[in-house]
C-alpha cells in the first residue's frame, strides 16, 4: 500500500479500531527466518520455507485478515535488495492465509512464501538468513503539511534536510486530499547520475556473507559483484535492475523515510512513472547516503516521512 493512501475513509468499525491500535508511529516487525538453503534462479521465483513467529506479525496474529490486507507492507532488507531479491505479488496473501486470525505459538511455525530474483545471477538464500520484514504505517505516523515544513527548516539532528538545490536536486510533492485540497507530503529526490551500478550475468550463485554490519556487506558486494552501469567492458541491458545512489538526504532523529514503489522521470516540470523499485522502501537516518534498486530509465524517487516506533538494525 502506498504511504499516500488515506485509510480514514474505512467504515468498518473493527478495522478502524485495529488501525488506531497502532498509534502514531511506524510499526516494524522482526525479520522472518529462512528454514533451509534454497536457490532462486535469475529472473525466476521460488516458494521459500520460512519460520513465522509472534514478533513477525502485529499483535501476535490477533488481528483481522481484513486489516492486515489493507495495512501490511513489506521491506526487503538492503543487502538482499541490492542483489535483486524481491517479493512475489502473492506473498502477503500467503501470510494472511497461513496466519489467519490465530495466535502464533512462541516457537513459530513453517510457512512457504514466494520470493523473486530480478537479477542476472542465481541467488542462494541460506538457512538462518533473515531477508525481509513487515511494517505498517498508521495515518497518524505520517509527517506532512506544516510539521514537515518545520522539520525541513530545522537545522539540527531532528530535521529533515535534502542537500543541494530545490528544483534541481529535489522538489516538493503535494498529494490531493479527499476534499480536493493539496497537502505537502514529501519530496522528489534525484538519483545521482554518476553513481549507478549493476551485476553482470553469470551462472555462479550470489551468496550474501553474514558480516556484522551492512557497511561490511555493501563493501563486499561492490568489490565482488557490481560494475558501473556505463562500464564499456560490461554493457548493462536496458531491462536489468540497477543500483543507484540518491543525492544526500538527512532523515531526522526518530524518523524514517519511505520510498514510493515507482520511480520517475521529470518532463517539463512534471513527474511520470518510468521505473519500478524492489520492495525495499524504508530508509533510516544513520547516514545521509542511501541507495535504491530500480528497473527502468528513471532519474527520481518519491520520498515520504514517518515517525519511528523502535529502531531497526540497518541492512
């Protein structure tokens, strides 16, 4: 579900009550754990065995399927998004059907969930890997309007600050509300033209090392797998997924950014959808340097901002 969607129009009283139960901060579940080694071939999908436990789903599963279907979103952790892991469109439905309205036992239970490899090399998911987690963004957690304007004027660690020139490096985004008025709700942020990479085709499998920090993993990936998208010795086909670096963005303390699933081009001051991203939308504030995974000839991403509930370990 796009963060710009407004759920206040929901008439079902039970769903309204459950949505209000999330309060005014981002809900983030613990990452799900892979049960056994499974290989996903390039441009293919596989049902992957996972353990689903109480801390993976809100309220330990004691939440209606209708609310989950409306509100549940998914984030591929960065190290796996970088190597083109994504979800099948049916994954959230698989979870809802598997969990239902029942309480999940402490030890969890097994569930098969479909994952997709958008890349050009086989990808091995290993036992104990934890490649993705669920999240929910309550309406009250969104940072918009005057609050967002104030934070973008705050010159300290709490502020939201896109570096560069407005109009050239970033632009404001306004969403149309149900009453026809427009609300300042986020920014378009440019993808750096000089920092774009891809993974050339190979029959050798990609295996993500279990390094202690994501910076270690990212260094490994860039040293061993990635090539510049304009490398004359490794010409990137137009239909391949590529990794782009966003222009610098400070995300204030206690906040997250969330990317739209589409990526955009600017034509005479108007933004048009010209690409798709993997389901890896959440950006935290540990650094002003952030990456995106894109298919298509896009130059911009759409970024919204939300209040964080608990801190999540990066990558």
